[in-house]
């Protein structure tokens, strides 16, 4: 009989995750047996009042024993705490050379975009052995992107980008699930990630993936189309003008707002400023820009627009090759609270 306790471990993260998981399991079993065994032994030994056991001079306490049963579990708990915290933090800290893939969740499917313009539905093709960073957002309700074989799961929420990364280690096909109950057809919201050997992945890219359009456009090119369609450049030119501030070399730079606060112009800031310009006006400007709705610019198109704005220049402080959407979930949450009510 082939009894499988865990799904296959197909990412770097999975190996460390499993070590921690089995360590906690072993600890639990060990202490259950020790405490249960002592309990059982004492219960049997002293089971009735007339058993011939000396009950006089029962000890009230034993300092060495008490220190031991306090300090040893404390140390073990701290070990589990630091070990799991390390893994938790590493989930959002992608290496600089990670390849970006963008994921959009909607009832009830996963939409995937690669920077080279390849788009996929309910499928994600990745090369083996390369770090992949996912930037995710939902178009409607809260979802969660979950690949058990990679031990990878994070919430995909409306109103802000979330990120996580992984390095797949074994070519193969692995299930994608939505791990957040998101409506009637939640259970059908799934798909597959295909981990391909490098050469095969290159071939897949050259063939244009499983195309929805014959000639792939890069995300930035698709973003420029939207930029042109809404004539964004008429107010946001190469230089600041009286209608609007320039967006050249905006990405990742510091912006002074009307209310005196200074913010970093990251992906969330740009997205917010298009869907809800009034919320964070740039210092020196009146609120003359009308907000864009998701019917006009969908979440999918928004990612393209942001990629295009990056091509207008990234502030020098930007670490090369990264998408500096603030990885700290707390900062993001406070900066986007208005979104849910829009
Ligand atoms: Cu879902």
C-alpha cells in the first residue's frame, strides 16, 4: 500500500517546511506519550484508597523538577517560534533576481500574466530551479493562492497587492487551489502549475505559451495602449505642468503629499492614485483628476499600466530588478484601508 502522508515536496520552501512540520509533530507525540504515560502509571498505582502505597510525607514541591518542566518546554517553544518566523518572513522576501509573475484571482478562476506578455488562465508555466515572485490581487472577493506541493499559500485580496515567492525543484504538474471560501463555485477555482526543465520552458516561451493573442505584447506595451487610450500623458508629461505632476522617474521615488506626508511611489501608490486620486494628492496640486473605475481599467490592465510607468524611469534608489511593492503587510493594509469601501 502506498500511504502518502504529505504531498510531494517540489520546492525549496517545501523541504524546510516539512522539517519544521515533522519536528512539531514529533514534539507533540513525545510529550503526549510522556505525560500520558506518567498519568496512567500514577492512576494505576494509587487507584484505590486501600492500595498499599506509603502516602505519608508526600512532597509538596520539587524545585529542580519544576524548573525543568518550565525551562525545557520554553526553550522548545522558542525554537519552534524562531524557526517558523524565519520561514514566514522569508516567504515575502524574494531574491533580487526572481522572475515576476502576476496573478489575478476572480470568481472563479486564476488569471496569470508574465512580463513578456504571455497570459494564462488556470495554468502557470515556470522553469525549474529559478526563483519566481508572485504579485497577486483579487478583482472581487478574498481568495488564497495555494500550491500544496510547494507548501505555498497566501491571501489574494481586493484592494492591494500581496507577494510570495518560491523556487520549484522538480519538473512536473502540480495542483493550484483557492484556499479561501470565495462563493458558490469556490471548489472549482483551481488549476495547474507546470514546472518545465529550462530548455523546455524556453521553447514554451518561444511558442508564445498557450496564447490568447497571436503576437505577445509585453505587459509594458499593453500598459502603454491604456496610457494612450486615456491620454494620461496630456496631464502627466515628461515635466511637471499645471495640470498634473510628471510620472517620469516616479516609480519608487518619494512623493510629498498635499497633507505633508511623504510616501514612496510604489505599485500600490500608483494603483491607488488611479482608482482614487483624491485620497493622496501630490503637494501643489488641486484634485482635478477624475477617478477611474475597474470597468475602465481592470486589475489586469492596472498591472500593465504600472509596468509601463516603470519604463518611464525608476527612481535611482530602487534596488535593480525588484518590484518594490512594500512587502510589509501591515504597512500595506493601513495605506489601503479605503479600498474596500470603494
Ligand atoms: Cu477563490
